[in-house]
C-alpha cells in the first residue's frame, strides 16, 4: 500500500542520516579493503530511488483529482489524493538522494551527476525535474 511505501522511504531516509550507519559503512569499507562493492550497492540504490522519483513525477502530472485508498488499519479506508501521495514519495526520494550523494565516492558522484544532467527522458517535465535535482545535489556536495 502507499502508506507502507511512504513509511519505508521515511525509514531509509532516516537510516542514511544516522551516524551509526555511517560508522558501519566506514568499517565495512575498511574490512573489504576496496570500496567498490559498497559503492556499487549505493549506486544501485541511488538509481532505483531516482527511478521511483521519475515514475512519481510522470504520474503526478496525470493524477488529476484521483483519490486512492490508504490502509491505516481502520475501516473504511481513508481516501487520499494521489497527487498528495506521489508528492510525499517524491519528497522522500529527494531526501534519500541527497543523503546518498554524501556516501558516494567522487568518481561515482560525477558519473551520476552527468547522467542526471544529460537525461533525455520521454517526458520533458521529468527531464527538467531530474536536472533540477542534479543541480541541488551538486550544490549540496560543494557546500
């Protein structure tokens, strides 16, 4: 359900900001001796999150006034505007992407940034949103 998706994204966003998680990643990198494996996992996670962001952006423009049931454990189900759900998912995707960029090595970060800036998605609006996100990520990284 949409509620479960949002809760999972919120958990992942909070996890990526957690100091103990950063310590664990650092220890894992030292243990592996080579950060390639860890970086590949972060890269896959980044790509999947970016894909979810793009899907939500595409559907958000066509959602109109559609409402979807959200199972909150109560009967009857609460109806929520699909645009609102997609907007919340996009917000959490952005938070996760910003957190992930801090965990990526510079070469991987630059490759992702170039991919975002040169993205030619089917939907022009999604391309613009991805480019905007790339600029936000670059600004965060430079700070």
